[in-house]
């Protein structure tokens, strides 16, 4: 078999066999197929696409390229959630302990911030002492103890994805739906998940800004999961404006802890109506996870069960135990609530009176990057104590000079640039604006 023949076949729009896909993936990982030919292969896939069966073969071979996490010593099923990325998206911090409190085990392999979107690992590591660098054995041990664990991708897990993603990034093939699907599913199934629930975001603050593109990705995830014999749910949600009331790393931890009932956070972090959308999305994703695990048969009942864990303290108890198991200092965490803030702050005020019609999530995300909450490149450092308190959102009536948000940063130049960028995404109109009643657009499922 020759790489050139596989490239030409896919360039012509033909369907590749499992053997041909295995040949390309393994050849790239072991160095027998040169990078320039793999680049041509990726471009052929970008333009010709892949069937769900082909994408399933690609996913299998990417998983087989490295180690997988063995959770067979624990009773399952194991269900994870993945978000395609957004601004203010701290859902995982609430969702994992909430679902674990319902008796479903959650192995969660998360990522770091890149570009305008935040990263779950950076948020967790803003908790004093918290470590996301877990060995496979420790990962399984923590899941067995508290029902969930949060870790990053090691070099030995799905090395094909790491290599292919780096190549896609420099060859203009990142946005390929089958390549995105294979990348996401390979990492998630390598971590031991039996079923997956996806939060596929669309809007200015999402990677898939166009609804049709987001829908295609959701359909690809579901159909490919079906070809792999896995239970998959994809929930399309809006990412027009920041999710929740805070954007940053520790700021988002605070909002999450308040929602799951941490007593110290409830006392120190004021309740905010902007957390309602965050709660809605979290409860719906959690409910689907219970259905995927077979823990509930009815979506409404599953949502109610998830919500109860936020009220009765059981979600917080799971989170508290997880923080301890992953090296976090509970006392230091509680002392930092409401006080871990960068030294330079500024209010972002309305330039006119009227009604907020937009707070562009992409602009807010980039403003957070300028403060140091996110990364411009993969090697950039992030700060735990910077970000925004979002005080007003779309649909709110505002008066000239009224604070719309508060920024926290380490230098005046950083803060000034962030304020300017935030304001560039704000639109105020004279007539009342009707805000979308729900952030959930559509749901697709193999259940």
C-alpha cells in the first residue's frame, strides 16, 4: 500500500477502507509516512469529507495509537461531557460533582484555554494546590472514591491526535468536521467513557459560529458514535454572550462553587440572575448524562434529580472530596473566595442609556486573554486572579455611566486594553430587546 494511492483515492471523493486509514495513521505516528504526505491527506479529507463509518475507523486508529485508561476495576457505566468551547463556560466544574452525586461515574479529560475560549484545567488549577496531572492509576482511584476525576491528556494518550492536530493547525485543516470528530471522540473514549454528552456551542463566542456548521458537527459526533456502538448525545447551545456572571479562572470557580452550594461561596459570592443560563445548560447536560448511564428514563425527572444535588449539599460534598483527593487546600480555597483578585481594576460603563442588545462573547473572551485569563499561544502562562464580573447582559435596561462589568488585571495597560475590547462588543439600542428564553437550541441523541 502506498500513501500516494490513499491520498489520490480520498482526493477523488472515494470511501477509504479501515486498512487504508490504519495505514495512514500508523505510518504518521511511526514516522514511515512523511509529514508532507500526511498534510496532503488531511487536505483531501478537508475537501472530500468522510462518511461516519470512515470517521469511526479514523477514531479507532487514533485511540489505538497510544495508551488507554483502564477503568475495568470499577463498576460502570462511565459517562463524560465535552464542550466545543466558549466564554464563561464553567459547566464542567458544576456538572461532574452533580452527576457523581447522582451515582454516575464521570471520567473527565479536559483541556486548557486557547484563543478566546477558557480551559477547564486552568480554572481547576486556580484552586490552591489542585493538581490535574494524574497518572492513569490515580485517575481511576479518585473516580472510585468520589465518583469523578479531572485530568489532562498525557503524552501517551492518543499521540496520533496530538500529532495530527499540530499538523492541522499549520495546514488550514482545523475546521474539518470529520477530523474534529475523530479528535474529540478518540480522546474521550481513550479515557474510558462508555457514553458521551456533547455541548456543541454556536454563536460569536464559539468556534463553530455558524449554526449550520455546528449542526453538522453535532450530527457527525452522533452518527460516528453510533458507528462505534457508543451512546452519544449532542446538545446545541447558544454562545452569543458570556455564560454566567463571571469570566476568568478563579472567578469562574467562585460562581461554580456558589451554584453547587459550597457554604463559604454562597456567603461570599452574591447570587446573580446571569447564572440562570449556566444553571439551565448544566442541568440539561447532566440530565442527559443520567439517561445515557441508564440511571433515569425520563429527562424531566433526571433534571429534577440533578437540581436536588445542588440544593441538598451532595454535589458540594463530592466536589469538596475531589478537591482534597487532587491535592487542593480547602481552607486556602475558602479564604480566597471573594478576595483572589488582581491588583488593578476598572469599571466598564455604558456610553449611553437604553437597552443592551449585545455583549459579544468573542470580544469578551479576547478581552480576558489580554488580562491573562487565556492564551494567545499554547505556551502562554495564565493568571488565576484576572477576569470580569459581568454585571449587565443582553435585554437589560442601562443608563449612561452605569457599570456593565468590572475588570481585574495586573497592569493598567492590560486593563485599559481589555476594557476597550469589551466595549467594542457592547451594543446599546433605544428600544427594549427580547432576550432568548433558552440557551438550548436543539438536541440529538442515539439513546
